[in-house]
């Protein structure tokens, strides 16, 4: 079976005076691909406004009452990351100097750090829930340039597997440019294999779900629980 790639537009909200930094991107960068047959690790982020900090490391709370659930499945051998992102209680358009406003940053809790992957922004923009899902294959680019290079240059998903607590998921809006919500990556089981252990599990065995809890987001039961994820289109 061969994978069939498909295009998905990356939405960028109003930039309201923030300069968009662009670089020459290779044709194969950030390719949208079908879900792989197996994964080497999986992670979740329970993002809240109180975890947001600015680029100087100063606490800069995001939107009150907003929450975000980010679920990532990784095949680090193929440099593929599959994502399911849901934002709730978020209002206003997106804003970021990166090519999208929803990211994984290399940053420990309470610390700033550069974006390493930029994901399509959850949609639709409005007062209701916003969602985004799919799979991206590296090499990854963000559109942000530091020291003459895109901040995705040279990044590998194996770095997340080696130290998930050193990475954070977030999204940014016009009113909350530092971040509307933010949270650290936490390992979760994938197909019975402890994440980050270098094992591989068939994607058909991978399923989990999350639900809103009073006053915030919580896991439904302990560990991974069943919820069927949309599978990407494949072609024989």
C-alpha cells in the first residue's frame, strides 16, 4: 500500500502589525500525508490560559475560560506527526509571526522557546469549538527565522520522544498574542506500547478520548480511552 498525499490550506489569521517572516520552503516540507500504519509514541496536551508566558518568560495569562486539547501521534522513523486539536472558549482571529498560529514549541514549563512545528489552525473561527486534524511529514518549517534559519530546520520528532516535558502546545490570537492557551506535552500509551520507548504499534489499535471537566479539561478515565479518530484517505 502506498500513501496518497493531499493538500490542506494552512489558515493564518489577521496579523495586526506583526511581521510575517518567510523563508524559501522546500517542496516536500510539512507535507500533508495519510495516517501511517503504526506509531512509535503518543502525547497529549491539556492547554489552559494560566500556563501562558511571553517571550521574556513573564506570565501572561491567555483568554479566561478557554481550554485546548492537543493529541499527537508520532512515527519518528518516518518523521510523521498526526494531530487532533480542539479549542473551546476561544474568540477572535488568529495572530502569529509564524505561518500559522498553532504550534509545538521547544519550551519547558514556565519557559519561552521557539516553535518547531506549525499546524493548521483549528476552525471555524467563531464562538464555538474549533478543531483541526490530520498528519504532517517533515522536514518541518514554521516561517519564523532565528539566527538565519527557520526554527523548524534540523528538528526531529525523536527530540519530542526523548523529552516530551521540554515541549509545549499552544495557539495565539489577536487579543492574546503571547498565547490564548498553552500546556506541556505528556506521554500517553499507544497501542499498548509505552510512548517514547522506541516500540511501534498498529494505528488500528490506537484510540483515545478527552472530555471537558468542570472548571477545565480532564482525561476520561486513566490512560487512553476509546474514541474513533478520523482516518486519513489512503490509496492502494
